[in-house]
């Protein structure tokens, strides 16, 4: 893969053989953000889990203390008084059955997170083939299947992110924007790592966190030391 001039210059700042302490890595990642837009700072965690085994799956959510720096659009599937509750809590879209054809047939996907009350999961289940591959299916472990829709919406808008293993057993998560201060990025990174360390599956034998790296949307990866975890 051929990289542009800016990437090549940014990559010179990073010693690929070094695993940096988290605070050093964050300071370095901020220096590598050279794009014209406010890049997202992402963390990539390679685990020793085997996601093919249910007892080694990792999935959960954590509220980043300083948010993600992104405006998140929330769609809520609800009925009865839960519709009003969702609207009052600031949901961007609220509905039920009538949204199915809009999403299935018209390809409407103007939302980033889907929340559903348990009694609506039968309806939402029909959208599995559309929402599933995009990681948008509501899930009790992530707190997106709940009767307390107001709390779910408030948490998401405040900076709640979901973490889960991908097919290669790596977790990818945003921890803020390159414009955030080092202090804010550190706080977000530590909150995420704390949640992931707690989520270690009891069934796992061997090393849990194999490698951690931080990068901006367009920048090179910076290795983070796993020693403290």
C-alpha cells in the first residue's frame, strides 16, 4: 500500500520497535494527525481470545468520560408511552413496524446506534440481515435492549461506545478526536482499557491482551505497552 507524503512524514515520528507508555503514545498520536479534518483517535487491541467459542466472546459497552467528539444519531424502536419517553430523551428517530420497509427496501440508515425495548425485538429481528453486518443490532450486553430508553439514550449521547471482538479477535474502538487534549484522551483510553480488562473471559487460557496500538484515522499505528494490563 502506497502512503502519501504526510503519512510518511508522520511515520518518521514513530519508532516501530518501541512499545510506548499510554500517555507517551497518546502524545505521539496527536503529533501524527496531519489531515485537514479532525481525525478520530482509535485503539486496536489484539486479544488471545478465540471468538468462535461463545465463552471467549467479548462484548460490552463503556461511557467515555469525555465523549467521542462525534454527534451520535439514535434510532429507538418502541411503542406506547416509551415512544414519548424516547422523544423526550432526545432520540433522533422513534418508531416501530412502519420503519421496517423504510430500512429494508429503501436502504434508510440515517442513524449510528439502535435502541429497542424488549417487546420490540420481534420486530427488530426482521432487520437482522441489514443491521447485523453493520454492527447495529440492539444487544442486552451493550445496554441497547432495555426498558429504560431514556438512560440508554443519555449514555449514548454522552459518549457510550460498544466494544466487541471482530472476526480476527481484535477490538477496534474510538477514544476521541485528535483535537482533544492529551488529558481527555488519556481519561477516555483508561476508561476503555479498564472495561476491557474486566471483560476478560474466565475460560481464556494464556495471554489476554497480545498487543495494543493507537492511531488516528489517517495516521500510522503507535504501539502501546501491555505491561500494566
